[in-house]
C-alpha cells in the first residue's frame, strides 16, 4: 500500500504500455495542441495590432473538435476516462460488450450523418469548410472506442473462459 492509497480503496490497474498506433495518436494530439496554441497566440497578436482574422478562429474551432475526440480515445485507452463507480465493473465481459455495441452504433450513426449531409460547403463557413468535416471526429472517436472495446472484450472473454 502506498501513502496515497487509502486502506480498503479499490486498486487501479496500471495502464499497459502504449501501442504504436496509440503513441502516434498521442503525438498527433500534442502537435495539434501546440499548433492550436500557436494559432490562438498569433490571432491575439494580430488582433492587438488591429487586424482581425475570423477565418483563423473557425480553423481553430474545427481543429479543437478533432483534438477533443482524439484525446478522448487516448483517455479511454489509458483507462483514465470519466466513469461512475458502481456495480458494473470495467473489466467484465458485459461492460466491454456494451461499450463495443454502443461505439459501433455511434460509428454507424456517424456514417449515416456523413452520407446524409455530405461534404457540400457549409453556407455559414468563412473558409468554405464542408459540413462533414466537423462530423468526422465523432466517427474517429467511435472507431477508436470500438477497436479498444473489442480488444478488451476478447481479453475479458479469454479471462472468463480460463
């Protein structure tokens, strides 16, 4: 027991080492965050000089949505996502099966939304960004959760059978 762990507190399993694809997503998120900060700082400097760049802020908004979606996948992979402790433990077959079904369902809904709205330019976009561009991160998030959940489901299933 460590000093920070209270007696009787549930043990939190250490996250496994990051796989190469997950490490690539982490590096991408770090680069996106640095780029977003650079854009925001540059926009503030330009605004201080009397220039306005609303298109930059729209670009930042789109990139921020991608950053949030990819970061949520990383958090889920490292088991640091928000969850409500209760009767349904994360390492059970039923939990991973439910996560797999939900994330695959979200993937399907995202594909339907992209097919319906398509990639025609958004009328309210200053950059002429297609509508579908801001919906892709939902699909990335859902696919990432699907892959991780299916991998954990197989591991939990093997553990239950052993």
